[in-house]
C-alpha cells in the first residue's frame, strides 16, 4: 500500500497529541472559576492548600507517565509494539473518563495518574515504532510528526480552554469539556493501530522473517524481490543474528561499555529536554504572563494560546529541516544558543519589571519579555523538542531498544514531574532567576552535544554500532551528513521500481501479443 509508513506514523502520533493535550489543558482548567469548588475545595479559604493541590494535579500526570514508560516495556517486547500501543491507549481513555466524572479531588488525582500511565507508555512506544518502520531517509522527518502532534495537542488545549472560559457559563461543564475532549484521540489510537503494520525489527527479533519481508515490501511499496528490500532484510537479519549470538542477558547488555554510553547520552538528552524550561511555560504560562504584566485571566490564556500557535508553526518548519544537511548535532546546538539568549533577555526584563511600582502598565519591557517567551518556543520546537525523541529512538540495538527507551523516557517524565512541582516555588522565590537558570542549562546542553553526541542522521539503525565505535569525543568523529548519498539511493530505488514496472508491463504485452 502506497504511503503506508506515513499513514501508520500519523495514526501512531495521536499518542503525541495525547501527550501535548494533557500537558497543556491543565493550565487553563486550573484557572476555571468552579474547578476547585466542584471538587470540594474553597480557594479563598484554603489558598496555601490550593497551591499545593495545583502542583499535585500537574505532577501526578507525570508520575503516571514515568510508571507507564517503565512498565510498558514488558508488553512491547513480548506481544509487539502494536498491542502495547493499543493497551496504553485504553488505559489513557479510562483515566480521561475518571477525570470527567470526578466529584472530588481524590478521583481527579487518580484519573490524572491513570491517564499519565497511558501517555507515558505511548511516549516510549510511538517514537520506537516509527523508527522501526520508517525508511532511513525519512526517519527524522516522520519522527518529527511525533513532536508536531504534541504541539498541536498543546495549542488546541490552550484555545479550547480559552473558548470554554469565554463561552461556557461558569460551572462543571466549563472544565469537564476540555478534559473530556482528550478521550477522542485515545479512541482513534485504539481503533486505528490494529490495522497498521507491526514493527519490522520486532518481527525479525521474534523469528517472523517471512512476515517481516512482506511487511517491509508493503511499507516501501515495492515487490518482495526488489534489491532495496533484499538489502534492508540482510541488514536486519545480520543485526538480529549478532544480537542472538550474545549469550548475555539483556539487562547486562545495557551495561556493556558501548551500550552504557548510548544509554547515558539518551538519559541526559531527555533530562536536558525538560530543563530547557519548556514545560515550566506549558504548565504555568498564565502565571508567567501575569508576572510580565498581563492582568486578566482571559488575556493570560489568550497569550498562552498564541504561544501554542508559535510552537506549532516552528515544529512545522522543523519537519522540513530535520532531514537536511544540518543534521541532529548542529540543529541541537543552534537551538541551545537561541534558547539561552531568549531566557537571559527574558530574565533581564522580568528583573526590571519587578523594580517598577506595582500594577504598572505593560510597557516596552513587558512586550520584549512576551516576545522572548515566543522566541524560546521557536528555538525549542525546531531543535530540542523533536530531535531528542528522534535520537533516542534510533541509537540503541534492537534487542535492548525497548528497555533503553523505557529508561530514557522515564527520566524525561521524572524530570517533567520535578519541573511541574518546583516551577511555582521558583517563580515565587526567584522570579527572574528562574529564567537565568534555564538559560544556563541551555549552555550546558549545547556543550554536551558538541562533546558527546555523534551525528546519526542518514545512518541505518544497524549502523549505529559503527557510529558509536569511533570514540567518546563526538567532535572528533566523522559528523558529515550523507544527504547526497541518501538522495542518490532514493533515486536508484525509484529507478529500480520503474524498471521493474516497465519489465512487467512489457512481459504482459508480449504475452497478449
């Protein structure tokens, strides 16, 4: 079937939509006038308790995500990537329903945790599934769809929250509607994934070579005897055979020197992605815009919605940039520079705003600060947003890929929960220092990539051993991006397909004659 890899990737990436929507929707729900009252809490009588509960409502989703990312690995390796994605999506739907029907805070928190389990599991599974079915020349671009659906989810959650805040009368329905909408993409995953192809690497690892070959030919839209299919099958079989020859257990394989280095890189990339500060803004954007000088809740949520639009626009740009000569390394380093500059300027503006008399109008400093929030979104969304997921999904051997991705994704969610919990405290105690801290992390991230992350763009999953076998210091590697070679390979594959089609047509014509 033509474009099956794109169709499968798009459907799978609704897991990213869940990720983004659940991340963003809570920021507007928490400022709904009846949310806490409907759950049995009086915000005016219990302000300190409300502040604590806000952190719990946000952080429990991430705690569930961390658990899901670790535990789903056992299902993904045994019963396949498709089964695990469907199971995770069902769990998410149950969590979404619990949030909608909640009449007390305990049920709401339980729903957040259960939904988080499903989101965290899919955040590990979907990038891995995409990497294992995508052609190497399109792996980065298809992987970017994951981040694109995340920010689409974030953006829509902001605007749906804004619409509900302004067009639905204050009451339970005002916050139940945005929380209920998240069930729809979960249902799409449950229904759609069973019709998609299984992961090629999983089929091969479980000895299903004939099915793997048929699936590969179907995904690439060429005959099973096409040279490109034969070559890719040989690479897959060779990699699987090498893994089977190893007598060590998978848990001990992770701690082999070459694999441990990759695991360290993946964990640090996921840790750094959270300490860019992106989710500090995603979760608490209204409060951040309030500190800048925007007074009303509607205006704060509106500015947050614009922030979501900026994120979507530049993930769309990254879709066309990720598989160019820039590669993974340079894109991450450029993003680090942009984020560092944005946060340092934002911190400076916040510092000067705090020196002004209370309730001062939003002046030039405030507008510059708002623009810097958007500039940060630009730097993040074409670099550390999509690239981290792509790199983590492609650098591990097939035999331990699911286990390594579980660990790296769990690190992401653990740091996500930490950010959710400490950001309100930092914004209260070090309002401008918060942005200097995130800006300083951007410097560290850029240096980490320069020294330790080799270029992986354009290499097959089976070539990663060679990539990471060149030494620890990545800046000494051959980090060229083989764009032209991939283009030539693509043209040759198209020519072979056309030649085969013409030969079959000629044979058919001769037979008729």
